[in-house]
């Protein structure tokens, strides 16, 4: 049985300043673990979705997400706001 490689991406979105959420970090394996570790340190909620992670890690860091991901990422942002009301202040701090 093949072991799954961990994947993670971090997004930043400022509704007044950004046209769409941006990829601020992404990676596989050790890099993914570091992204998740940083999120835990900063108490940033983590949303797990294997298919979304596959798509996000294929995008270039610094790029906006494509329009076809708006709906699913909006669901992620809604999840984060339900889990942590202060996430709006924390959301862009994963750098």
C-alpha cells in the first residue's frame, strides 16, 4: 500500500483589497507539514479536503485562485469564520 503524501496550501484574502483569495504558501511532504505546523502555532483553523489540496498545490504561490474554485473556497472561508471569529484578523498571517 502506497503512503499518501501530505499536501497543504495557505490562502490569504482581504475582501476590500483582493479580487480573489491568493495562494501564500503551498507544498507537499515536509513543506506541507511546516505549513500545518505554522497554522497550529498561530491558531489558524485548518480545513481538510484532499481534492482541493491537490488543486491548490498545483497553483503558483502568489497567484489568485481561478474562478472555478470561488465557490468551494467560499465554503472554506465560511467554515473558518464559523470556527474562529477572529480568523479574519489571522487569515493572512501564515507567512
